[in-house]
């Protein structure tokens, strides 16, 4: 939750001023949808990590939680890259590895706790959708 709040507070002005000036790709959701959706994802990410962390010395636990930390770090970098630097191109350079890290985290989590991996599925799907939106913003506003 702190990652999301920090990213949002650092880029609030760009979300308010720069983002509405962009040509949006088809299927862009209303801005009011983002906060509740991401809140739910951060809660699910926390529960998933807790489910993997709680079994004592589960095989692969440390590696799985390290992947989780890396995907969270890259997730935190996307908002400043896209909004803070006004760069959909840089946003693409961040979001594509983020997708891979989420998928790898899910695979590692599934080996320890299947429900933990399932909890990350909506986040992975939304991030895929966000990749489409990011690519659309980059393509439509590249001049």
C-alpha cells in the first residue's frame, strides 16, 4: 500500500495536468477506476506474499519472496517513469519487465501456495491491459 501511495503522491500533478492532454487509446477506463483497482491489487499482493512467507522454511520461499520484491520495485518505478517523466516510452521499458516478473513470481508462489499465485492473477491481467494502454499512449503521442 505504501508503494502505491508514494507513487501516486509523487505524480499527482502529472495525472491531473499532463495525462488528460494525451491522445488516449481505445478502451481507456475512467480515471476514477484506477485507485480502487490498484488498492485491491496491493491488498491481494500483500496477502499472497504473506501466504508464501508464513510456512516455515518452505522450499523456494526465499527466492519467491525475492521475486515478489523485485516485481514490487519495478511496479513502483513505472508511475514515475510514465507520469513523472512524461514518458510513455520509458513506461514501456519498465512495464514489460514488470509483466515478466509478475509471471515469474506467480510461478514461484504456485510451488509453495497455489492460492497465493491465484491472488496475483488479476494483477497480471490488469498489468497486461496496462501494457496495451501504455503502448497506445506511446504510439498515439510519439511526436
